[in-house]
């Protein structure tokens, strides 16, 4: 089908790919898999997409980041487009993925638990030897029950350990103003992306100030965070070895004490 009217209501494959940060070949692949359908083609034969295709593409990308297969995504898309989540197979698909993540989380928690016991054994085995304040502090931190302490305490420790400006008192004050905002966090390549779903200028100002603080951080130079603003909200991208602190901070926002 050739689209000859309402050109302002459609975008080209190149425009859609640029918006999503993917190659046009990815969009053609999604089309082959029945996940993304063009609205038609122009006179030159190039694919054209309806505005809602961008939302569908974000859905696909998000589901892929969560580990869903393309077959699973196809089923999830159908339920999402129809507004019907009552399908039993759809529920089972989501449940199976959640259980797979739960297994991974449990494996890491077990390793954390065993590390605490290992360090405790090391500490008890140094009887008669000089005590190490540094080791004792590490032991106290690792062996503490994270459910019984404020997440901000752990972040301050990360800051002390890495020297990162993100966990300074100034940064914590900025983050306090972001508490209660809706956000998404995901890992991508060598860093993390944090999407704060808001169009409030004050949110953008807070994130911009946070980015400025991080830009002067000596822990990971030349890995300055990038802040972008689009129709979804404010997108913060951090790269580098210590970028995980960005993710950790935003994941812990809801636990910050007042």
C-alpha cells in the first residue's frame, strides 16, 4: 500500500530508527517477525510508519531488555494492543520470566550471604593478631542486614569506597527532590540508562545539576553522563565502570529517609 495523504501523520523508517537509536535493519527484522508493521510506503517505496509505531518499538525494546523472546513479545504485543491481559498463556509467559529473574536474584543473594560468612570466618581466624579497622568496617557493612538499614547508608559507603560525587551530601539533597518520581532503569552496553517519566522543568533542573556534579568526578573521567529530554521524559545515560552507582541510587530512591 502506498501512502499518498496525511504525510504529517507518518514518519519514515529512518526517522523512526533515529528516535529509537537503532538501525533501520532492526526495524525491517521486527517487521519480518510480525512485531512492527509499516503503515505503508511512499512513492519511492520507502517504509512509512504511523506515530504509534514509536510506542510499539519502545515496548519491544523494553521487553527485549527484560529477556523476553521474540515469540513471547509477539504474544505480549497482541494482548497490549487489544487491551486484554486475561489470556492465560500471556500470564504464564510473564510469570515464567519473573521466575527466571527471581532465580538469578537468588543466586546473587546466596553469594552475598556466603561472602558475609566467609569474611566472618576470616575475622574469627585472626585471633591474637592485630585488628584491622578497615577490614572490620568492611565486615560490618557486608554482614549488615540491608532490610534493617537505610539504603542511603549503603550509598554513602559506596561514595566513600569509590570517591564518587554521586553519593555526596549535595547529590543526596538533589535526589531527595526526585523522590516519588516514576522512573525506569536498564543496563545497556557499558552503562545504564535512567528514564524519569516527567515533563516538569524542576525534574530536568535536578538531573542537570546531578549530571554537572558527576561531570567533575575523578572516579570515572571522560565518562560524563548525558541528559536528554524527549516525549517520554528525561533520559539520563551513564557509562563507565562505576556507572552502576547511578542505577543503584535511583533504585534506592524510594527507600531514602526523609
